[in-house]
C-alpha cells in the first residue's frame, strides 16, 4: 500500500519528466548555408570604429532546439562562442540561427579568409559549415565624417530604432522623408536613426553614429 501511495504521489513528476524528454527533438541538425557580414561600427564622429561580424545559418532542422554556435577563423585560430543565439523564421519559412555581435577589440579589423561555424542543438548534436569573410582593414582607419567620400561603390541604407533599441525599419530612405516629422508619420515610435553603407557587394556594412531624432533633424 505504501509503494502504491508513493507511486501516485510521484506520478505527476514522472509525467513531467516524460514530457520533457519526449519534447526534445530526435532530429539531427542540418545546416544548408551561412550568411556572414562584416560590420564596421562608429560610436561618434571622432572615434575609430569597432569591427565585428554577423553570422546566420539557414537550417533544414528545427531551430527551436538551438543551444550554441561556435565560430573559428581557420587561418589564425581565433574563436568566438555564443550560448544564446538569435532564432527566427523568415518569410519563406526558413529557420535561421545566428548572432550579430562577434566582436574584436577596438581598432582591430575582422580577419579575412576561411571560417567554420559549428552549430550545436540541445541534444548535443553538432554540424559544421565553412564560409568566407572579407577583411575590414580598408575601413578601420577612417572616421565617420569621411563617409561617403572615401567609398567608391556603395549602397546607402537607413535604419530606424525605437527607444528600447528595437529595429523598426531598414532600407532605402523613403523619398517623402524630407524632415523628422515625415518619419514620425510612418514610425511614431522612432527615436534613433543611423546611416548605413553597404560595400564589397554587400559583404561589409558600415554603421555611422546614431542620430537622436528628437533633438536633431535627419538629413
């Protein structure tokens, strides 16, 4: 009788354990390709930029079971880890996992060459894929005030953020945005804007300093 009573008492916990175990995916992770972008970011007009890079992997498997990603520059052995990767599903139903802030010390450029990204799921299954990155060397010595004159070929983009840092808009500036009030008409919670330049065929993104839209008129 005592054993039966103990079993009934522990049965809810047993059910929870079974649920947690069965909720883990038995599907092996599968990585189709990697999208990587070098980012050259400026805090103000006078400082030298910080070099970082963004890496996202397109998965055939379920990204909900993502645990970590590990990136290695194969020539130098430099390594980066991320234990809380970003997860999202694109409009074409593709699962993505990655991170946007693999950083280097101020003044150091992102080394070009061959990299390897390793993705690990919660079942400790791993899959790796190689990719290439362009160097940020050419842009690390410039100040923000020198753009876009120092660029030969580029595409200009604009980014808008809320006061909590959420990205509200990224793309070509709309032709009807002549002053800040025009921006607020479309994005009433926009607080900060940044000019962005895509170079090297889009593989390098240059982020100029943030502009406070409440106190400065966007040009």
